[in-house]
């Protein structure tokens, strides 16, 4: 599929339509707009709320292994279930949920190329019925933060070592003119700018107008020819809170096959508020 190194992580809307009644497949909708699911969703899909379900409600961190197991059980997801993610915003939050699932080792996971918008544009069935599934006895791995997640001290060491960082935010955020995307509340950080040495490669450059991912040849031109990244680089991607950078992490890790990419989920809301860390504009 489009020359990707790991084409198996993407499925088409046709594939999803053919597997709507497959008991071994669980569709998961994850959106920025958490109310969107209730207006209509793919039949059989469950909703996973990035705020309520994936994040700890007190500490700035992700859910524990025990809570992840409970979440899987409640949604009828077993260890051998194929989980297919899709959502709004060209699959921002679908990729974010996919990334969190990888922290716990659920590798039997895929993303529906084009997301919710493509499914709707094709006039495919939608429903407001919320499905229920029998609970499972899900057993998760210990959360493997060290493999695909970067923390602030690691990012600082990355900067000091001159290793590549990818800032996937808008040019205005990168330049320090904005603290958030255009047309969003300008909040979340005391300082604007970017982490020193980071290349600005906005996440949306990796997708076509219909929300599907660009072919591998175009992605390599973007990341390698235009921005000098190499497949064997040790790369950290970041944005504002980690959702846009999880999209870029997905592209680099699976579509281009880069083996050493981490997502800095603290991103600019953490870095822009830290005392004493370097910032460029």
C-alpha cells in the first residue's frame, strides 16, 4: 500500500465496511470533539475519550496498567482483538490513542486511512446506537514509556547532544507568534517559540486533502530530502500536548519504518512553562 514499510497498520474504508460484523475486530472512535461520537458513528464502534479514558484525572500522566486493562475489558477488547482506530481531524486523536495502546503493548492495532471524514464523504452507514460487548479478561504489559515516549530531561539531553527534533506545530507556533493553533484559545504556555534545533515540519503536510496519508515517496521527500532526516536517526517529535506529534510519530515509525522515534507528549505546554530551559524563536 503506497510503498509503506508497514502497510499492515493501515486499513481502507472498504476493509472496515467488510469487517463491521467481525467479532475479532473492534472499531474505536477517538476525536478531539468528544461530543461528535454521539451525533453518529460507524456501526459497532466504541468511543475512547482521550481526556477521560486515556489520561489520569489527577496527575499529568496516562492511565495505569490496571486501568488500561479495565478499559479494554469494558469495551470488549481481548488481547487478540484487532483494534482499528479512526476519528476526526485527519486521525489526530486516532493516532494518539493508537500510540497510548502501544505503550501497553497492544500491537494488533490499525488506523482507518482517511478517518471519520472519509467514511462520511463516501456516504457509508452511521448510527447513534451505542454498542455493548461482553467483558474480557485483558492482560496488559507494563507501560513501556522508555520505548516510544520522551520526557523533558531526555529532551534536554537530546538538545545538548544536537540530535534531531521535529516540531509538528503550525509555523506561527514554531516562531513564537502563537501559543496554540490559529483560531484556538491562545493558552497553555507562558512563552512561545520552539525547542532549539527543532525542524518545523507541520503534521498536516503528511496527509492528502481527503485526510489519507500521502504515499511513501512523497513522505520521504518531505522528511528526508527537504528536512534532512535519516531512517536511522534518533528522533523526538513534539507539538503542544502530544496529539499532533503522535500523528507524525505514526508516519515516521510505521509508514517510513524509522525504528527510533519517540513522542514528547509534554510538548510545548510543558517546555514553554519550564524554568530555565532554552527556547528559540
